[in-house]
C-alpha cells in the first residue's frame, strides 16, 4: 500500500455538512479547529495543511447525491494552488452516489455466498454440546439453510437471526422461515426484513431497551452501566422471579443479548491482557443499520431539536427528546406534553432550563458546559436518572435530595462541592452515586448511611476527603466502592466489614492509609481489590487470608509494605497479583507463599530488591502466562528448568543482571516462550532461504517492546507481518539497529512498516541509518496522539527531524549523537502552537549543531513555551538565536558558545530560569556573558571550575539564593576572602533602590569546594554562610561609581553620561526600576571630585520629574550647604539619551 504523509477518516452520515467534514479532517491532522467559523476559513486551513503533501482521505457512509454539493466537496478537498497528491476513498450505500463522485470504476462489495451465510448462521445458532437428536438436527439444518439464504448475504443479518434462534424449538425456526416479512417490499432505504424479524422475535422488554438506544444520535457512544441505569429508570427492565437477581443483573443480560445479535457493539476492541473488570466500563455503540431499525420502530415518540435548524412541534406523543446545539431558553421543556420521559442535551452552551414536566424520568446534561442545575429541578418528582457533571454548585442542592425516586445521580467533576446536605440520606432509591473529582469534598454526613439500596459509589479523586462515616457500614447493597486518589484518607471505619456484598474495592493512591481494618476478613464476596500506590501501607493482618474469593489484587508501589501475612497462601482463587515496586517487601520468605497460588495467571514482581531467588516451586504455577521480573537486579538463583509452567507465554527480565539474562537463555523453556520486553532479531536459515525471528512478535500483546538488531530483518514482508499498529496495549516501543553493520533491508523501508499503535506513549529510535523518515513519523500528530516521550539516538545520516512540535501531549524529547545535524529551526515545530506540553528537552553530543532558533514564529512565540528542564551536553558550537529559551532549570556541560554569546540589550533576558548547573566550562572569567541575562536566577552550581578568577558577570545574579562552586584550581586565600566579603556586600545591602523589593536578601547560602588551605581559612573564620560575614566594604554600586570616576577622569559631562548608562543598564536586566533621583544624587555627591562644582546640582534637578526641588534643596543644604544655580549644559546632558560614542563599558 502506498504511503501517505497525512490520513483522515470521516464518518459523513446522511446529514451532509461540508464545514463539519472539513473540520473533522483538520482536527485529525492538526489536532485543533479553533477559529474555523465558516466554510472559507475551513477551506483555507485545508489548503495550508495539504499543499505539497500526499494525503489519504476516507469519506465513510456518504449519502448526498446532489451534484452541486458533491462538486463543492471535491473542490474543497483537491483544489489547491501547490501540487499535492490527494487520494479520496468513498463508501456509500447507493450506486447513484458512487456514479456521481467516482473517478474510477466503483468497487462493489459482494455479499456473502449462501454457503458462507449458512456457516456463520450455524456457528452461532448451534451451541457446542447441544442435546439434539440426529433427525431433529437435520430438520433444523434444512430450515436454517433456508433462513440463511434469505439473509441476502449480509453477515449482520445472519448473525442476528442465528443468535436469536439459538436454543429455540423447531417450531420457532419454522415461524421465522415462513414469516410474511420476507415477502414484503424492500428498497435500499428500507430496513432489512431479516433485521425486522430479529426485532420482532425479541421479548417486549428487550424491544423497548433496543429502540431506546436509537434516541442517541448516530455514531453515539454510551457507557454500558449508564445505559442499564436509564433502562431501569424508564421501567424497561422487569424484576426477576429470583429475588437474588438484581435489576442491574437483568440489564446486563439484556446487553449481552443485544451484543450477541449485533444490535449493539463495543465501541473499541479490547485486548486479552486488559483487567477483568474492563467489560463493565466499556462503551457501546450501534451500527447504522441497527440505528435505522431503532428509529423506524420508535417512530413519532422521539423529538429531535437541533439549534441549527428550525424547530416546530406538531405531535403530542413524544416520549423522548434529543436536543443538540441549543442556546438560551429551552422551549421544548415548556411546550411539549406530559408524556415526555427523557431529555438528552448535547453541545448546548448556556442552556436555560425551565423544567415543568413532572413525569420526566431522565435528565441528561452530560455533554453540556459547566453550569448550575435549574431551580425547577425539585419539581421533577418522578425523576430517576440525573446526569449533571461539572456543575458549579458549592454543595449538592437540597432540591436534588427531595427527588426520592432518584436511582442514578452523577455530579462528577463538580470542583466546588465541599459538603453534602444531611438530607442526602433521603435518596433511599439511589443505586448509583458518582461524586468523583469533587476535589473540595472533605466529609460525608452520618445520614449517608441511609442510602441502603446504593450499589455503586464513586468517590475517586476526592482529594480532601479525610474519613468515612461509621454509617457507611449500613450500605449493605454496595457492590462497587471506588476511593482511589483520596490522598487525605488516613483510615477506614471497622464498619466497612459490614458491606457483605462488596465485590470491587479500589483504594489506589490513598497514600495516608497505613492499615486495613480487621473487619476486612468478613468481605467474603470481594473479587477485586486495588491497593496500588498506598505508600503508607506497611502490613496486612492475618485476617487478610479470609478473602478466599479474591481473584484480582494490585499492590503496586506499596513502598512501606514489609511482609505478606502467613494466611496469604489461602487466597486460592487469586489470578492476578501485582507486587511491583514493593521496595521493602521481604520476598526471601514470601516468594514460597506466592508459589502456592496455583490459579495465578499474571504475576508481577518487578522492582522488588529483596527478591534474590526464584524457587523450584515456581513450577507449581501451571496457569501462569506472564511473569514480570523486570529490574530485579539481585536475583542469584533461578531454576534450570521451568517445565511445569506449561502456560507461560511472557517472561519479562528488563533491567535484570547479565547473569540472570544468560541463565534465562540457557533454561529449558517451551519454544514459543518469549523473554520480554527485549527482543533481539536473529537470522535463521531454512534450506537455501534466509529469514528472521521477528515474525514471532505477531502474537505478542505486551505493554513494552524493545526490538534490537533490526538489521537482521531479511524482508519488508517480515516486518509488515508483525502488525505493530494493531497492538493496542503497547505503550513503550524501542526500535534499534546496530550502527555501521550491513543490512539486507534498507532502514527507511523497514521503519515504514513498523508503524506503532495510536496508544503509544514512549518511542525510541536508535541506530537508524536512513536520510529521511517514513510517512507515519512525519505525521505523528495525527496517528500518535498520546505520545509523551521521544528519544532519537545515534542517527548518523539525519540532517532534518520530523515536526515533533505538533505532538500535543509530548513532554520529554531527547536528541543524542546526531553527527551531521546542524540546525534546530522552525520546521522542527511543524507550525504554530508547537510543543505546548514539552517539559524536558535534552541535547547530548551534537558536535555539529550550530544554531537553535528559540522563537517558533514571527510573533515572538517561544519554541518551548512551558519548558521546565533543559539539558545541553557537549554541544560546543551551539548558539541560541535570537534569545535564550524559556525554561526554569538548565544544565550546561562543555557547551562554551552558549555561555559566551552576547545578546542585544533588552532582547534576551530570561525571567523564568531559577536553577542553573554549569560544568566543564573552560572560558576565561571575563568571557562568561550568560549571567548578564539571568536576573531571576536563584540557584547556581558551577562544577569543575579551573580558573583563578571567578566570572565577572556573577554580580548580575541579584536574585541568587544558593551558590555552589567546585573550584579545582589553587585560588589564593586573599582572593577568596575578598570575594566572600564582596558577595556579602551585595547580598545584605538593602538601601539600594535598584533591588526588586526591600526584603530581598539575595544570597542565603554559599557552598564551595576548595583546596585545603582555603578550607582551613573558612572554618577558622566561620565563613561557610553569608550571614556570618561582617565588616562589609562599600556596596556594589558604590564600587561601580568609583570605577566610573577613574575611567572618565575630570570630565563632568562624561561622568554624568556614565552614571546614567549604569542606571539604565541595571534597569533593563531586571534589577529594578531606573535609579531614583536621590540615589543618583548620593552617588554623584559622594564621588565627585569636589563640592565646588555647584553647576552639578542644577543639572540633577531637571533630570526627572519624580523629585521635587524642595527635597533636593533640603538634602543638599544638609549635606554640603549648596545653593541652587543654573547650568543648562549639564542639565541638557542628563535629559538627553546617551550617545553610542560616549557609552561606558567599564567593569560590571
């Protein structure tokens, strides 16, 4: 398949909107669509993006047949001034549309053959082990073939009917085959008879549940659990005759039925490696055909209100309303009949609700911007389901607690809510309560225990919540409790043990929690327990072993956990165990206990430093498929044979000792077992053919992969067969070639086929010998949206890098050993708004890099606007243009040009840099220009300093609080003493007006690595910190003025010029405002040659308007007894700008 720079997939739907199609393409490629309010701006943006590039666009499900509309569509996507290669694929259900828009012969997807339809139908309808007699089975097969032949080759129809008829009697099969629906009229716009038949065979309640799904717009995604809650709210789920089966359980069965018939489907495919409870949190969606069927069934019971279209109400039978893109007063809520049961709002900013429908059961504000609930909410006495996340209330309104029939309440993300009303306990029907992300909620009232029917409680990330009320034990119906991220929760009440039905408990990242209550032993129905990140948890009681049904236990990063209880071996149902990062856990003993858990399928012991051996008893774990020993660097013993571990697929030993890695290679494993994440590509010979083992990665679904020795791949097809793009669980990928080694396949072609999945967060490319990058690397912004970290290492032919700047989630970027890379320019950004989240940027061993353009655009936008840490090592030629980058912490090593470069005054001062570490700089003390531009620097460390004199520009670091210097030369004791006293002078003198504030103390601590003689002097005189330095000499500014006087001699005019320029220069670099007049007066009077120069006095009076004549006269009379006279020459000099030829360049 041809490679494209850009790709986009647009679901068009019957609602044809050129602007929305264009914005969808732009959002997928560029990631942002701000400011595109009309079709012309959309077209201009598309031209800007696509000009001169190759692009593949898929327009899925196009219905529009108007020639003028289709012409406008093609013109918008292809009429560009510059040469571009645009390929457009269109899918449509009508040959008319295909004929009008197609430029090549349309490809018509052929239906399944009758035999293929029958095979699919049979596979679904006949369950394995079904007790059918031979005669009965033959009869059913004949009927089934007839039904399959009527499905018109549509696999969805065959699947729906096959699932619907499983376990049904022969008579029901005959009824479906002989139904009159098959003989009804059918056009391309009609719902297929086979789908109608499947619908008609449903139970009455299931029909209601299915048709309700079509209330949502096409392409919708809805949370599985929330959908069930809405069905319950509308009375669509009948109670089970078995009192032990809840309404939610019946709802789960309904969802499974609809899934089996393909009437709904999961929004995304999941991996086998995902957690056990993932299905409970999956999103569901409807296929378009099923949506059409649902809309045909629901008929005039659904009211659609689109704010972009004219609204007219003509029907009194509406039961459901879908409101889109609406602003202002919501008229439908007032005008429509009392039969209205559910209202869903989507993209309705600043909606003003006046809810008068006392019969309303569902109010969904889930996709509206932040706001407040309407005051009329308390009148909705029949309301069962209220979804109002991100509200601005400071507490849950009392009106809400009057809704006694409410079963679902979602106010998640309401960041201002701090308390719940005592009346919350009145919501006795409540089944589901979501307050997650209410970060100011600090307590729950005792009345909370009144929610006796509550089954799901989500308090995740309520970070101020300190404790739970004792009454929480009254929530006997509770099944799921999520307290993850409650960082201030320090204890759990003993009454927690009264939650006898609790099956899922999440305590992740409750960092203050140091123990679990003893009563936890009574939670016999607990299946899933998460303690990940409970850093204060130090022990588990012996009663922990009473959780005999526990199947999932995550204790990752429980740093203080010391040991497992002896009863831990009684967790006989445990399948998933994660002890990664339990740094203090004593696994010398506990490893034997773990090896008794024979049902384990996943075991993670990574980063456990006490793990020193893997016992032979590990062979007891016959069901284990993944064993993670990553970064267990102290393992000294490992079994020679692991023949008992017949299910083992993945052994992860990243960061382990070379001994262990060698031992694993020598151990006798099954041939198909892989040691991950490191995978070394090796060539294998089969007869006269040569191939590589990279094909083994085809079946691997791991979170991390480090593929090394890619030069051993023997064909492009081998790499393509790995299908990296389909490995959705992969988040970290390393692609490494061995430098300067021969290749069978060119690196560029190989990299093109190793396209990672969209979920990738970490990417490292090493040893790549190509001169350019493949399409997916040039288009990362649209295909790798979640990428956080990139490392590019050892790229000997790389002169230009991909436009990493458009990766909107990128936080870390490292460039290392790129020997011919010369310039870091604006093309690196890929456009405006670059590197919005980049926090760390590292440049190492870029010996030819000469220029870094620190501004990304002409309007002065920084290339890295939010950079925190910048590290530049061994980049000796690098210069920063036009100014210093914006960062808060730097490390500069052996990169002299950065420190020596001088900038134009006022253009390159860094007000963000607070910490700097310089090492291996061999410049002379007077060549250190960088410090002149760092007025906000607070912490400075200089390592391996080899000059006898410290940098002159240190005096500009007036915000400096801490200074550490490693002096490797033999400075004299006198030089050191003078320098210490000088630092004390500039740090403690608070009289000078140029300092930013009167409480500035500047340097607070000084640490110096010295030779023995200087160390003895400092200890003797107690000079390790500046606070102890006394007998300070003249201040810094007094020294400067005195130095000026020596430079300019007896010329009064030159002297005044020098004083003015000193003041202006100090103001520009951020030392404060311009020197106040009284300061200039004091400096001049203190250091001028004689008081007889009374002409000087009048010259100062006219230098600024900020000082009054009375103040000056009183001051001068007190000091020298001067009287005022006029000398216009000096006055003009002080009021005029300093000329370049008279500028002063004295020592600063």
